C-alpha cells in the first residue's frame, strides 16, 4: 500500500536505561507493508544498520502524494537482504494524519 514512499524515521525516546538518544532523522523508503501483522519493512537509505537502535521508540513519517502520515513503534529487526538494509518496524496504535492534526488513529 505504501511501498516506494519516502520515510523520515526519528527517535522519540530511548527504552534502555543505558541507551543514547539520537535526534538524527534517518531517510528510508517503504519496502513492504504488512497490514495483517502491523509491520512496515523500511529500506534504510544512507546510514548503516547499527545507527538504528533496537532499544528505542521511533516516529515514522510517510509521505504520500496526497498526505503526510505518521505512526510510532519500535524496530524489531535489522538485516541486509540483496544489498538492501532493511528494518522491521512494528507499528503501535495505527497511523495519524499530520496535515489535518487528527487525534484518532487512521487504519490504512
């Protein structure tokens, strides 16, 4: 559904007590969206996989042609597949529309 759309990934908070907060915006692209399991597979464009923490909550902004959506969640896995760096991102509480300022979750 969102495959191919650009994504900005930003750390929201660190879960681990000894983790380090990183406010860098990471550029990604939606590789695959698994609606049934609420996972988005993101292709990490410019950074190494180790730049993404498995002990943090992230905000994921997805740009479509008509709207800017965001969701929050955690990165469950990081791996390379066919020369592509992929992140398995677990969505929490659905999507929100940034442009309209909606406070209710929009399910895609």
